C-alpha cells in the first residue's frame, strides 16, 4: 500500500486498485493477532518479546496508511506496548529525525 501511496512514481500508483486486497489481508492478520493474544498481555504471554516490537511497528504502518484497527483488545495491547519506557524513548529519538 505504501508503494502505491508515496513510493512509486505518481504515474505508476494505483492505491484504489490494491486497497481492497490490502484491507482483506490486514483484517485477517488482526483477527489472527486477536486470537493469538487471547487473555495474554503480549503475544508470547506475560513478557514483551521481539514479536511484540515488530507487531507494534507494523501496526503503526497500518495506522499511518489509514487502516482502522477495530478490535478493542488490540487497542489495549498497543496501549500496553506504547506505555513502555523504552517505546517512549525510541519515539523521542525518532521524532528528532522526522
């Protein structure tokens, strides 16, 4: 989706054509994530692991691409990830360059 939004030359972009497929894939991925989380705080249980960092990063891409995450449990999960001190520090560093 990013390629067709801002990466490709404008003449090659076709976001309206690919958005339905991307939305379908994201809907399935978030349903899987919701199932995987269950009642856990993080995807592997009670502790944050590398997959949580990657998932949080990817959810940021989805959000910035205009995709709406509708599952309350995923919003709660992301809030837990975003509230961590290391995430806050990383975003402060990032914001110095963006």
